C-alpha cells in the first residue's frame, strides 16, 4: 500500500511530509506504458504533488496541480493531488527513454530539459478562482525544481527528496520527502539537518534497506522526530474521468464529424490522458450529444453547447481572432 505520514522535528521548527508511493507509481507506469525514464519523471511528479498538497492546501476539497515543462524530448509532466490521498498524472511523451547518466541514474533532467518552468496551481473547489504561480526550472530533476519553487514563490526553505527505482522496467521503489524550516526554527537544528541530508545518499537506496520511519529517523538524527500522523494516510492513483466527461470531449467535434465516426468506425474510442482509461462510445451515446450549439463561423471552434458550461465567453476572442458572439 502507498501511504503518507507527517511529522515535526526540532521542537516544531522543522515540518516533515513523507510518502511511499511505490504501488501507485507502478500503476501509473503500467497505465501509461511509460518507458523507464518517463516512469521516473512521472513518479517523481506524482510524489511531489502529493507532498505539496500537504504543504499548500487546507481544505479537503482543494487540489494542487504540479506542471513541469522543459525543452527536452519528454515534453512535460503533470500531476494533480489532494489531501484525500488521490493523485493522477501523465507525461506528454511516455515512450521517450534516454541512456542512464554516468552514475547509472535515469536521466530525468535530460528528458525533461533544463530550460522551462515549474508551475503550481491551487484549485479551491467549489469556490474561488484557481491560484497559479511559476518559476524557472532549476535542473529538470523535479526535486530540485520543487525546492526552488517553494523557496522563490512561497519563501519556505525546503529540502525535497524524490526517487523512483525500476527493475526489469517495473517500479519497485518510489517515494518522496519534504523537510521544511518553519518560522522560528533554531539555526543549530537547521545546520544539523543539512548535515544529515548531505550524509543521507539516495532515497530509493535507503527505501530498499529500511522502512520510511527508519529513513525519517536517519534524516532527523539528533532532532527529536515526532510523528503527527496516528494512522498513515492511504494513497492511490485515482482519476475522475467518466463516460459523461468522455462525451463532453466528443462534443468539441462537429455533428458532421461525429456522424463520420459512427459511419466509419461504428462509434468512437475516448482515451483519458490522465489515466489512460479507454472508453467505447456507442452510436446512441454519441447521438445523445446536444446539437444545439454555437461555433465560430470562421474556424468551427465550439463556443457554446446547450446543457454544458460555456466554453468561451462573450467579448472574448476565438483562437482564430474572431470576436465571440453568443446567443442570447
């Protein structure tokens, strides 16, 4: 089972969030049929999003989205998580695989690329507008990028450890840890924490040798670790896709295009980019999509469909440049 724990150290001066994400990251790898390099990038992002949810969110309904976009062949990686322990995510090009680095580690930084940005979006459902902030990528290795984001955007000094280890193409170890200096933290305690981290080594190496609690005790040696989590929070790869949302996606095709799908293929297959789930849409389901819609007369972009939230608002500009005019 994948799980998450929270704790404090140094008399409350250091906050700790740690997760073993092995099972859910392997499920994500299998769902997306990801290469080892892509699986490592995705696993780090999934773990990172889960850790960030317990650092940045307060309301159980809120979600945090972690998006990293670089100049490398992977294209980008995105993960979304909440305080409920549910997470989902994907990489743009899951087939991309690079040779290992000189130290034998997977080249996630080379696959993602070092020129780009890391963006964190907090969605405050069911109220308020999403809040987004971003900074330039630090290395493309994801852990360093999250630490840089927290330092620059949140003004919180953090150590972020992320790791994914594969054997025979499958994930056998995956996890993440965030250690943060809280206001009023003792300087001597932070100096000791830094020394502990420097002596620690690789997270997945430690996970193969001991439990997550033993790892935290090693990182917090001399700092009086105190767990706040009575029972570890179960974590899972969980997507919110559905047949209804798949039909909503097909609605962006014109009625003529939908009829062509039926005549040529006998229906349509919808694939969720978040989880890889495939759904077959039968002709009767496709024809149930309302044809009472408004599209751009120039490029055909869907502006509005009866029974669905407005895709684009009055006074906005369509992607082709035409001013949007919706029916009264």
